[in-house]
């Protein structure tokens, strides 16, 4: 089995191949990427931890919601967040706009800020418009979820009237993004990470029930 940790850059799609766009696999030289696939999906504009492997068993266990693997994301968002909002997310509910039920999500490490202070993190195309209100409220935080629904984190924040403008996955289960890896960089798993992968491969849940 082969395992790599990639810090996914913004602007590429999470796919093995795409006829119209660059993919996460373009970070790997051809002699390495054959037979590999990404575990799960990150949106085009999302950065962070992505595991690239040929291990189907590990992929199954990390992505199926029945296994409840926790994913942690660091984000920056426009808007304000209250204690009531944090409690609302803890209870779970419906994702904004599509009616799907979401499991409880947990917010921590909240840091309040402003558009002016977050200027360098705002997408370049939106900066001029945002700076019309430089004291507009922003904040950063970490959110923990145990599902992988499409656009889940963005829709959860939208449900409390906040809009994410920067999103980075920092962990997936016991796998944590290596801070040495800059966006687009990858490395092989360490021996400790291979042991973690072996532990996950041993988890069994009877999905027939």
C-alpha cells in the first residue's frame, strides 16, 4: 500500500483526472500517481489535508459517515457568531438550502476580526468590494464535523448567516496536516501514520443492519 499526505492548494479539483481543470494529482509526478486516488473530496477553493493512496479499505473507513471519522477545518468568515449560533450547530439540523440533515458540529478557537485586518486572506477578486466596509465583522475558528456532505462546512456557516471566505482542512481522524507542507507539496506517510492507517483498516462495522 502507498500513502501520501498532500496539502491541497486552492484552485484545483479533487479528482484523479479532469478534462477541463487541474487536479490534485497534478501535484505528483507521473511515475508516482499511477493507481493512486484521493480520499474524500475538498472543494476547488479549499486547501489543506488530503490523503492520496491506493488503499481502498482505508478510503472506505475514512469516508463512510457510519464510521464517524472527525474532520477539523480552520476557516475565516464574514459575519458574527454568537453563543446561540454555536449551540445551534451543536444540536445538528438542516443544511442551508438543500434540506439535508446534518450531524452536530462543534466550533472552537473563535477569534473576532474585521475585513481590514483579514484583507490578505480575502480572495483577490472580492477585496475591493469588501473594503467598502473595512470595519465589517469577520472571525476565524475551527469547526469539527463527522460527515462529508458536499459543501457541508460552508452550508453550516451559511445557516447562521455567515459566509466562509477561506477554508482549510487541518485533520482527518488521527491524521493531522503537516505544517511543513506548503500548498501543493506532498510527502510519504511517516511510520507512525502508517500504523494509524493500519488501525483504521481493522475497524469493522456491520453496515447490513
